[in-house]
C-alpha cells in the first residue's frame, strides 16, 4: 500500500477524535477475523495505525478518507505481525489467508452494518460473566471507547495500577478461555446487558465532565456513547432500559453547548443560557423516554432520565420542579445505595428545603472511601456553606477541593469561588 497522505494538516485534536471513534471499530473488526485469543494483536494494530497517523499527518496532511487509511494501516500491521510468526503457532497461515480475503473491505470501508455488529459483539464479550465484575466495564472502556488506563482509573476513583491489573486479568481470561466474540443467547442477555449499559454511560460521563486536562467537555466521546446506545436500542436487543439510557444521554448532551463559556470555563446548570441547549437532542431524548416508559419495569436509567427530563422541561432555573427531582433522587438512592447519588440528592434537598438541610444530608458522606481524592463533595459542601454565610468554612471546603484531581476548568471555578469568598 502507498501511504501518501493528502488533505488538510492533521493535529492532535483530530487524531484523538478519530482514535475515540475508530479504535474500537478497528479492534473489534480485527479481533473478529483473528479470534478473541489474538485480541492483543488487534489492539497493537490499532495503536500502530494511530502512531503512524501522528507521525505522518502533521507533515503530509490528512488523507481524504482518514478512517479507511487507519483501517488499512492496522490491517497491514496485523498481516506483517502474522507473517513474522512472532507469538503465533502453525495456524498463522490460516489467519493470514482469512485476513487477506477480507482486505478489500478496508479499502471500501462501506462496512457500517458489519462494524456495528462487531462493536456490539466486542462490548458484550467484555461483559462476559467469566470476566470479573470489576473488570467488565473497565475493559469495555478500554477496547470499545478507546479510554486510556489513567482515564479509566479516574472514572472509578482508583489508582492506575489497579486498573492495569484488572485489564491484564480480563484479557488473560479472554485468551485462555477463548471467549467468543459473538452476541450472547437471549437467556444470557439480561445478565450482560446491565454491564454494557453501565459501560456506555461511563463512557458518556467521561466526555461530559473530563476528570483532568485543559478541556472540560469532550463532545465526541459523548456523541460516540450516544451512538453506541442508539445502536443497541435499534438492535434486536432493544429493551425499555436501553431506551431510557439513550434518553438520559440525549437530554444531558443537549446541555453541552451551555456547560462552558467562550473561555472554556464551567457554567453551573442554574446559570446556563438555556437558549443554547440543543433542541434536536432534547426532542430525541423525549422520543426515547416515551419509548422507555412503555415497559412495566423501572430501572435506574428510567429514574435518571426522568431527572434529566425534568430539567429539560423547565424554561428557567427558577421554574425547575425540584420537588419532583428530589422524589426521583429518593427513589434512585433506594435503588442503588450509591454515595454519588446521595451527594446529588443533597443538592436537591438544598433546593427544596434550604442549604442547612442540604448540608445535613451531606454529613453521612464525610470520609466515605468513594470520595477520596474526589473534588466534587467538598465543592458541593463549600457552595452550601456559602449559602449559609459560613465563609471561613466554605473557604476551607474549596481549598480541600483544590487539593483533589480535576480538570483545569473545574480548578478555575474553584479558585473563582475562593475569590468570591475573599471579596
């Protein structure tokens, strides 16, 4: 293959966007051809394609069809590795033949349906019951969403070594047990579906509020998660809780244009210009929400979607039905027992019953392991203390939040609160 690249100069933002969007598709497609026991080769090939793009595109320009270019480079790398025979047995020739027979597909890359099937198979394999519960979502984020180990660690509020160990163990299970890259039978579907939905939403959350770096929002990550959710909803696997998750993501994604200002700084929900909210995504969210409530069962996704829908229906922050939102959080807290839900519920308590009541609702969460190094709990406490005029305590709370890892826009917001207190 000739690797001439033409077009506009490439940059890190474009490459990262393509990596998020295409890496999982490349890995899934190659793993389907090679077998899941050769998952590492598929990953290596995808990484090689991204590396070559990073080396060539800034100087030669972006190819006219960058996705096809990436697929072709990954495909060539896999063929080359197989021909070298490194780490492979006498079945290498059969694998090479299988890949070569499909080589023309990487040129046409008009494989949307095939790639959709491969992506679904990949995420369901990641959530196989043979893989430990704590590794399923992490593996999905790594292989399907293109998250790095550090990003996954910040999602789960654990250290990178822990995530790395989980991923190594999970891949060992896949390799040794040769877990099939295939959709589960209907009897096993429900067990895996909940892990799949959690993985997709954590992917969305990672784009909605980045845990580190200069940029708070990665819209391409959010849209990729929404795409995967809609893909799942459109398949024969569709279920009310899948529709509810899609509704939740669409309604939250609608707020993305208003979440930051022109300088990239965080804008709180109550201060957002609702005229900037994406009405198309709001309409999409309500469409899926209508489908979701047609079923009898109520999942956590239904309740969270109901909260997002309540915000979307409010014409202003002042007209938000916080009593309804508090009721939803009460239900969600009972369903999940999640400390993060409890923290969000405390915000709703403040809106309905005042800052003192909200502060009391936060008290049981002090020292909780889930919030170790997590800036949001002391930041929420600081806002409540400011409302009560307890400025010295509020200052201490925001100072504590600043000691935690967070994105630069969030860090600037915390400093702004300290300036307000000082004034």
